[in-house]
C-alpha cells in the first residue's frame, strides 16, 4: 500500500503553523496546551521517500549552485509544513578537518588518531573562516517559510563534538591530563568560530530558537568528567544561550547519553529552555519530566529502538502513551528520542506523526 493511503491524518491539506503558540506551549505560557510536534533531524532518505511517495513531488538532490539548492530547500520546507510542524529546523557546519574511517556503507570518526595531537599540529591546522561560509540556505529558508512557520537554526555539531573529533576521543582524554592548555586553545578556537557563525543567522527575522546538538554522554555517564565539561564546554553553551536570550529567542539543547550529572548546570547556569535526546535505557522521558519538567521543556522522547525496530502499532502505542502521560503537564513536544535516521522506516516515522494528529482530532 502506498504511503498516501496508509495514513488518514497526513499530509495536511491546509496546515496552520503557529510559531508563537509553539513557543508559548514549550515555555509553559499556554493555559490549555496542545502537544506540538518536534524533531531534530530527518535523514534525506526518509525525506525523499515522503516527498515522492506521499507528497507526489519531484525529488531534487542537494547540490552546488542556486537551482538544485533551491529545489532541495523547497522540498525541505514542504515536508515540515505538510506533516504539521510549526517550524523548520536546519543546520550546517563549518568545514573542520577531522579523521574518519570508512566501512562499506558508513563512515565514522577515528577515535584514536586526531588531526591535532600537539602544539605543532595546532599551529598548522587549517581553521575554516566564517566569512567564507555560504549562508544562503539559511537566508532562503527564512525568506520562503509559509505564514506562521518559524525557523530553528544551529551550527552542525557542538564544541565538544568537534573538539573530540579533531583531537580524537583518545587524544582528548590524554590531553586533559597532559596538555590542559592545548585543550583550552582548541576549545576557545571552536567556540569563537561558532559564535561568529551564529552572528550571521541569529537575527534572521523568522528565527525562533537556537537548537544545537552536542553529544556529551554515553549510556552510564558523561564522556569526560563533569568538571572538565564545566571548565571547557559548558561556558560556550552559556555564551550561545545568552546570545539567544538577548534576542528573546529560546535555546534548546540536544545531547545524547547520560548527562544527568550536569543537568542542574544546563538548567540553572546555562538556562536551556528545552532538553532533547532521550533513551529509555538511560531515563525514559516521562521519568525525566518528573524530575525536571517544571524547570525546562522536554522534547521528543520516542526511543529510537521503538522507531527503528518496532511495528507501526508499537510506534502508535508509545506515541499515544507519551502524549497522554507527558502532555498533561505541559512544556512537552512529541517526536523522536534522537532523530530520524535512515534505518527508521518512513512508515514508522509517519505513524508517529499520524497518531499525534489523530489524537488531536478528538
């Protein structure tokens, strides 16, 4: 059965996005809140399937030059719009030189050999220049959003992620003991570059939030010690959050893994407005909400294992449970616990969206 015949509540023929209401709900300022949709990243393969099989549009690959870029971004807007989001989230990264290993179908960061291992490497490293970056995609999205939609923006990857990739995770751990000043120098270079990057996009008139990703945890704890995160990484998140708040924008944070040891820092010092990325094996989102839901918005929550390995009915059941359990407390948006990668089926992703809208009809 085609996607267009599998789901009765999507695509939406006449969407009515409301970026202002979306923010009010997540800030706890709406007295009778709906549960909005939220999402961090949707993989291009999933977008392509939905664009061609559900929305009956021509798929256009991302490419250099204005025409393919425009075609890709038009489809990008359309999928967020027709599925019922109040915003489009978009990120791109400066081009940092990082070592990668490759397999048959995927590549991953080399965790043992970094491009900066010592001061000599640091001095010869070819740092990207913000003034050379092409911000036209952000500008096009900002200009062409449908009425009522907001734009959520980010630099692709946070300070910790790029630090641990440039040095390699192993190299970073050694340097935290043996070369404290080198870690600080790289961190400051990254933070200042990202700060300048945000200055180019944060004042676009449809931007409603910064929502960076910076994966600082693994299953049982933070990737490096909480004290090291407080010294090197968290001050930059506080700086970015202040940039947002000074413009009356929200600052959401995606961070994978167990970061409970620094949650009070994130909420009380950095003043994040919403936390994203949840894994049931660490802490289910409804449990997290019990501890922190009065102090920050909780975003997403449907475990990636359910989205990737569950049935359509499993996804619907979990979506319904979280909307009913978390939605009544407010400051909650439903979506994936992490993102929509290529190994999640379009059917399961759309089942989550369809169930949200089905409940909203009653």
